[in-house]
């Protein structure tokens, strides 16, 4: 479980205040994070319990992160794509959508994992604890959407929102790690 939690930390923890980073370091931490998530889930036998879909999703997110690392490392980020042509604009929009999907997938992975754990436990107190994690993850997801919208609408407020989002993610990881140890 420790590898999984450390992986989530690597995916969540970012050192900048931009919602869509264009640096190699941003996606490099995602590669490490998704690898640790994969290894952590494999170690606890998660994939052997009919969770092949999640295995594929995590592998796709590692590939997604590698591709974005290479794109950003070669100077072809969202911010540098020439948008004076229809093809350039379509390319920039496609890259933006793929980056947004990448930001959402960690929440999907967490949601599916929490559901799986909840469905395998019968203790009512445990259900209450795991339900609070589910709600917290959903709130993080909603706050991430608001932060992303602010990035395009009011960039100066988005930086403050990003700080709050990062702090909330750290609180989530701490809560998750303490509750996950009881599983």
C-alpha cells in the first residue's frame, strides 16, 4: 500500500502554480507516480481481482506521461504550438484536451480503488471511513475543475487556487494513508 500512496503523492505533488505545466519535471513525476501506483497495486494483488481495466488505465497514463515529457522536452508544449493555422489550432486543442484528461485520470484511479476496497469490506465503521475519503476525492476533483477554469478566466486567482488545491491534496494523502493502513 505504501508504494500506491507514494505514487499518488508523486502524481499530486507539483512544484509550480500553473494548472497545465509545460515542463519536463511535471510529467517526469507523473511517470514515477504512475509506476509506483502500478507496482503498489500489483504488490497487494489488486490486478488479480478482475481489475485488468485499471491495470490498462494506469499503463496508459504512464505512456501519456512519457509522451508529454517528450513533447515538452522537445519544446512542443501547449504554449508553444503555433496556432495561426487551422491545423495548429486543432493540434493545440487536442494536446490541451489530452492534458486535461491526464489531470482527471488520477481521480478516476483513486475512485475506482476506493470503490474496490469498499466493496470488499463489510464493516460499517470502515464504510463510513472510506466514504469520507470518497467524498474528499470528489471534492478535490471539483476543486481541480474550478482551478482549471480559473486558469483560463482569471490567471492570478488560479495561482492561489492551485496552492489551495496542492494543500488539499496533501491533506487527502495523509488521510488516505492513515485510513488505508487499516485495510
